[in-house]
């Protein structure tokens, strides 16, 4: 019995060592096969690799930059409301200049126009705010379209590799004199065609998926940007309207020689 147990233990240890050795060698073998597949893809694998790198960089960049705080943050809205209620428009313009978010750009453009052209109506001020808001929304939307372009271009590059691989296959068939040579040439060209097609789809499908995700996020943030702009414009208009009666009461005919100032643009 002891001899049998020792024999069983030895067999188990040997099998375990063999499995461990095969497992340790499986990863280098898989890496080697993957590199061989990439090399077999032909010359079109180089632009596909470049496109994949660009797509990965864009995804990481959008994950870091397309955020709610980069479009409109609660901190900015609270600070802007407080300054507008105090009628500290120059201070708000300076604060907007230090902030790097879309709502700050809209507010800054609006206040610049409001302070430079005090005689203009509030309708003109609102149009400036709407124009800058549309520009910021367009910038957000146009950025993510690059992912859609990659999702469309990568399969087309893969298709071009497919066409080149099939051309190579038929050229080998036409130029081969021995049956074995013909079969080898056909297999090589078809494998190149399939590899480039697969690579194009592997790059294009994730790019389109991330584009869909970022598109939904951008649309949500654009809606929040529009709501925040409307809120600040309404608050600014209310403060301006409340300021008019107070400034009219501060002037008397005796102080102004019987005349009142023109308050149309305040």
C-alpha cells in the first residue's frame, strides 16, 4: 500500500509539473502566434495600427474631458448667481476668464457684450448668449465625430486589405505551375484578406460603440448647458429690471437741471 501511495504521489507531482510548464509556455506561444497573425496581415496592418492608436487616444481623452464639470458645474453656477445678485458683473467676467468650462465661456461672452454696449437692448444680449451657447454645443458635438469617422474608416481600410489579399491570391494562382504552389499562394492571400478585414472590424466596432456613448453624454450636457444659460439670462434680466427703478429714483430734476438721463440701455 505504501509503495502504491508513493507511486501515485509521484505521478500526481509529475502531472502537476507538466501542466505548470505547459501553462507557463502557453502565454509566449500565444504572443508569438498573435505577432505572426499581425505580420501575415500585410502592409495594410500599418495604417490599421495607426488608426487603432488614434482611436484609443481619443477615447481616453474624451473620458477625461467630456464631463459635466467641464461643461457646467454647480460651483460655477452658485458663484455666478451670487455675483449677479450683487451686480458684480466685472468680477463675474474675471471669474469666468479663470474657469475652463463651456458655461463660463457663454457667460463671459455675454458679460463682455453687456458691459461694452450698455445701450443695447436685452434682446441683443440674449442673442449673444444663444450664439455662444450654440458654438460651445457645436464644439462638443464635433469633437466626438472623430470616433464615428474612425469607426467608418477602419472597416474600409480592412476591406482594402481584403481586396489586395484576393488580388495576391489570384496572381499566385495564375503564375503557379505546380498544384501545391497554387494552393499555398491561395491560402496566403486569403489569410491576409481575412486578417485585414477582421482587424478593421475590431477597430471600427468599438469606435462606434464609444461614439454612441459619448454622443448620449454630449447631448445630455448640451441640454444642461442650455438650461443653465437660460437661468443665468433670466436672473441677469431680473437684476437689470430691478436696477432701473432704483436709478430713476436716485435722480431729481434739480440735480440734473430739469432733465433725466437716458436709461434705455441700462
